[in-house]
C-alpha cells in the first residue's frame, strides 16, 4: 500500500473481466495513480509492459518514484527478458520461493512435513497428507496442460510428463540427455531444450560441477534435481513420510531438499556446485560465498555423521574455508578439527545471517 490509509488495487489477469479493464491500460491505470496497483499473473498480458514504462516515467516526473506497481507471475524467461528490456532501470526482481525451513520449521516434525509435502503453501498447509498430495497432482496436471504452453514452443504434455517423472526417478543423478532421449523417442537436443524450459520455470535445478584448475579428472555433467521435494514425491506417487522412508529415492530426495533450503538462505551472488572426480573424491555441495570463501557440505540423512573417504579426498583438493556435514538430526558437534556435524536449520540460519 502507498501510505497507511490508501488501499491497493488488485487485478487478476487470469480473469477476463480484469484483463478487459486494461484494454485502455494507460487511461485505466492513470485513474489509480495514488494507489499501489497489483497485477497478478502478468504473463497473461505481457503487452502491458510498454504502457507501464510510460506511466512510470510520467510518475517520476511528478515525483512518484517507487512503489506504484507490484507485478506477480510465473517465471518465464521470454517474459523476464521482455520486461527487463522495456523496464530497464525501472524494475526490481524478487524471487519468491516456496516455504523453507527458516520460515516454517520449529522442530523435527515440521521439517519432515516440509520435506514430504514441499514448500508450496496449499500443499504444506493442507489438512492431511492425502489432500496435500492431491493438490500437488492437480498442480502438475494444470502446469503441463495449461501453463507450460504459454511459456514456450508447443510441447506434448504427455512427453513432458514422462520426462519430468524420469527426472524424478533419477533425482540427483548426473544428466544423461542421450539416455533420456532414447526412452522418450526424441533427440538429445530436444531433451535438453525441454529441461531448459523446466529450469527456466524454476521446477528443475541443474547443479553444475565445480570447475577449478586442480589438475584432476573432474566430472563434467551437471546433476539434475526436482527443486520442490513435494512435487518430486507427487511425481513418484509417494503420499507420506512412511512411504518416503522405504522408497529408493529417499536419500537423493533429502539431498535435494537440503540443497534447496541452503541455497534459499545463502547470500546473494553465492555460487553453488558439486565436486566429483573420476577417482571417487566427492562433495555434495560446494558453496562459494562472497567474503567467506568456499564451504564444503556433505549431506547425510541419518542422525549421526560419518564422512566418506571421498569427502576427505575432495576437501584436500578444494581446500575449503569451512567443512560441514548436514544430518537429519538437531544436534551440532565437531567431528574433526575444521569439520562439524550440523542440522539443516542451524546451517541455513548461519547462511542467512551472513
């Protein structure tokens, strides 16, 4: 809101009646120059950016510099590029991720609930696990059939659904586009293009390998993760904690969950990667943090921490400033000099405080 007493104006551009109000956008929006105007689902009306530029510049001349428009919508690279070009110098981006451990977790039960259900509000806050799973399945179907076609070239929903599910089964694995392409009866470049779209929509993360001049034979393929653990479990038909605990994906699901929460808490401009050599040296997450150096993070689902030999070998190569093992427990304690076992919540809190 602008001022304490001035109400905002909300327009849902999914609704035809609200889109029709913008047929003469400049005339309509000028009538609300003293209000914050919230434009939700902006990807439904991308043509409005040019009008917004004129209104913002006009407002600047009248000393109304900031806070006139709040633009909400799904991530679409073409849209962001268009808005960035049209509103360069007039717009600030805020990445609104799902719930994370620092927002909703007050104990082990909350953390497990967030892990199983994921961070989308309707899923996390559902009455029970069955309702949560149903909401996530509805989201996946709606996204495939309605939303994805708005963001790029026409992609068969069935093909993208199969790819998304295959990526879920291979959570945290090295990307092998040729193998995925053979299973889908498409080309490897086509698979890469489809994954690019899922990455652009913030549904999939490609975690790149660490590249340093270390004289080692490093793995060159990225790891691929479904970013929201709740969507991962919905794609695999996992309904609750009991089902997840006995599923083969449980370890890689926990790894992806930890990575997403730590990256949500990490300072801006931090660089994330993983380290792996042909000889078996490996670090699950390498964080290069401005002014802090490199943090090496191993991820274990158990309550106790026992680093693998490959982690020690990798740390000898990378020489991190700090080393951690994130466990599924709540305790924090030293393992060796320079190496600590720590809970996810505690390490996320430490990153957020930097």
